C-alpha cells in the first residue's frame, strides 16, 4: 500500500507479506507500554479512532462523526491521484480545527448547512478571512467525502456564502520602499530585496538559494501550492545579489543565538522582520506579504498581462487582477486626466493663434 505517515507510538509490522499495526509507548525499552493491536487499514476512520482510544480515550468511539471524517480526509492525502502539497495540507489541517472543535462528536449525517452557516458567521464577524478559509477547507473535505469513498451523501456547505474578500494585503508605499532600501542592512535587507523583486511568500523566500537560479531567474516549487513559477532576477535584485557573500545553502541564514548559521522558518523570519519594523514608525502597517502586491503592481505597470505575471510570481490570474485593480484604476484615471489636459492646452493654443483670446 502507499506510504502513510503514522502517529507517534504506532508501529508497522510486516509478517508473511501482510501488514499489521500496533500502538506501544516506549517500545524497545525496559518501560515499554502495553502492545495494542490496531485495525489493518490506516486509511479508515476506525483506525484513527482506535489510535485515540489507545492514547487514553477509553470507551466506544463512533466512526461516523465529523471528527472521524476529518481524520479520514487527512489520511487520504497520502494516496490521492492528484497530490496535495504540504502547504495545502497544513492549511486544511489548521482550518478544520474549528469544525472539529464545534462538531467533533456530531454524526456526520446530521451536519446541516445551517450549522456551517452559523459557525462561518460567528467567526467571520471578527475574522472574515479565517471564516472563508474554514469554509473552503470544509468544501474540500465534503467534495472528497461525497466522491468514490462515499462517506457522505449530502453537502452541508451548500448555500453557505463566503465573506467579501476586502482589499487584501496593502502594498508598501513609495516612502516605505525607499526607506527600507536606504536603511535596511544584513539579513533583513536581503529578505526585503528578495521579497520585493520575486513576489514570493515568506515560506518560499526563506528557502531560496543559489541552487534555485535557472537561466537568469528563480525556479522553486512553492511550499503552499506546489506551483513552480519562474521569477526573473531583475537588474535591481541582481545588483544587490552581487554584494552578497557566496556560500552554500539559503540566502537567508540566522546570525545570532543557538540557531546561528541555520535557515529561517517562516515564523522566525516574520519575527525578525517585526522586530526591525517596530524600530521605525514609517513602516507602520507594512507587512512582508504587501511586497508581493508591490511586485505584481510593478509588473502590471510595465505592461505585462495577468497571465504573464501569474507565470512569473506563481499567483492565480484572479489574485493578480485583484492586486492590480488599484494600480489599473489609477492608471486609467491618470490617462483620462492627461487627455483632458492635452485637449485643453490644444484649445487654448488655437484661441491665441486666432487672436480672439489673450
């Protein structure tokens, strides 16, 4: 069978060509715990409920609950025909937690759209983005459960509406960009230039290395989506990279503490940026993801299409258009203004030549 990531203390044993699974804490030590036989198929809700029982949840555990359905959905990722990236897996796992908390013991067949709508509205009152992510994760799970696995026969997300997207992450202002370029040094400066001119997420910027350079651009599968864009190394970034010390590994390495010389995690890089941001009031409101918007807007302003930008940045065409909307509207408005000014100037010149106006 396909390889499945097993939880801690669960062991796979092959005997006479057959697989068996057992739960045993401190296996192989003098203090080994009881060896508990588990169901043979780790891709069923029964298997994961047996694991929870072995971990200390005693008594009969239903296998048709929302909690069991989420467990089965997560296990399915390892054997799907269309692979789900690690980033997407983490995303689903995170945003299914509120559903597990709200309805973990509820029989899956009893979950209705009114339940889902109530949860999405409650969370969306303060965090509309999180509410949309929860709904998307639920829809993905329900779509799978209603497929060939036949774990559901209805759609409890039907008719539940998403919240409007809002403006999204704001691009940095020209003042903030100029300030960062002038003041930032060291690792933060590298992070700023890589983010601004590649338009990649923090999770991908911290992984960029010389090994990802491909014929004048960066080619690296994105952690969240698995998409592999080709990001041109623009002259501004190239000029900056020439000044960087040549060494193996990612361009961004930690420089102090116990982790000195080690790569950054996404969270560590965010914290390092946040510490630098707090030093300067001009950077108030600036977030790393805003530089992703700056990269898109710049490319749009130079005349590239949404599809071309999508290929370069690894962002959906819809999201490219969303980030570009303000820039496009501003450019359209300025074009109209220039046309009026030129028309007015032309009319004034004609009147002066006729001698009827001074």
